[in-house]
C-alpha cells in the first residue's frame, strides 16, 4: 500500500502537469482518476490498519466494518469522478482544443508501468478481501485505461483528429464506472449485512439439516463483519442429547473448512426448547 501510494502520487503530479502543458483532457481525466485512486488506496490502507485493532468493551467486534465503509466510499468517489469527466469530455466534443499526442504517449506509458506494478503488489491479498480487491481492480483498470490513452495518443499524433481525446476520456470513464459498479454493489450489500459473495445460504441450510441427528434448523443468519470475514449464527435442533457434541463438531468443521466462515455460533436445542422458542 505504501509503495503504491507513493508511486501513484508522483505519477498524478507528473500526469497533471503534462496534461495541462499538452492541453490533453485525456491526460487530465486520467490524472483526476489516479488522484481518486490515491485517495482510495489511502482509504483502503487506513481501514485495513484500523480493522486490525483489538475489540473493546464498547466495540466488541472491534472496528472491522471500517473496511466495508472504505470500499463503499471508494466506489462512490470514483463514480462521481467519472460523471465529472464525461461532462467535460462532452463539452470538448463541441469545442475541441489541440493537444500534444507525443506527450500523451510518453506519460500514459509510464502510467501503464506504475499502475501495473501496483496491481501486482496488491494481487495476493485481493482474493480474500473486498477492500483490497477494490484497490487492486482500480489499479488494473488504470493500467488498461493508460494503455487506451497510449493508443489515442498514437492516433492523434498520426491523424491530427482533435475529437479523439474527448472520446477516449469518455471511454476511460465508462470502463472505470463499469469496473466500479460491482464494488459499489457488493460493499453496499455488506453494509446492509447481506450474505457475503461466494457463500451459498441455501447450500449451508441444506447441509445443516442433513447432519445425522438434526431435526430442524432455524434463525440461520450469515453476514460479513468486514470485507475479509464472514460470520454465522443458527439454532440447530438435535432431539437426542447424545448427538449434541458430534453435531456441533461436524457442523463447525465443515462451515470453516468448506465454506470459509470464520466466526460460527451454533445453539444446540432439543425438541422441547425449539417448540418453546417457536411459540
């Protein structure tokens, strides 16, 4: 995260200066987007650090949910930036201004290298954490977008067609918005305590009911306390008290190893208790 923030901050300044000098909306748009990504990296980094703090009597879960809010804020920030870029690009279509194609090519090529390298640094952790995956996907998108700016710069340099730059800016925004939408949707769902992605509620319900000795399952709840963890609580009805320990052990082991659920709380009930709860 630290390396990514430093490299991208330097690149944002370089790209903004070159974009202003070359009067390239494509470079300015990409610089604005990269600035948003620096903020996103800082949000993800800060949230990850805060989430590691231990729980307290007041915050019994700790501050794990900050990673969810960081991912949500990151997505909203990027979508707002995309809207601003599209608006300015639309204006430039009607009032085109000359740009320096060779500067676009050089600066965007540097962007491909920096964004690609940062994405590689985040790749390993992105598989298990939505917060980190958001930063990783943005870096991957940036690398692809910078590559698109290189192509636009070559086309502008060879043809001199001025509307190429705003068109590329719009394409940049649409690509980023498309990639960000999934992050927005998933982080919003986690904020509303939805079942985390990759966990099948019905499959788990069927599994718990299929354990020998289990006669019923109710109050099954699955949610994500952070972007990298999942929790489950359930009431499991086991009539024969001799099976209580075995059912608890079998269910916990499968939920952890096969479904990746870290925090599990199962309340074993006999039939009489279950009927009382239902009433």
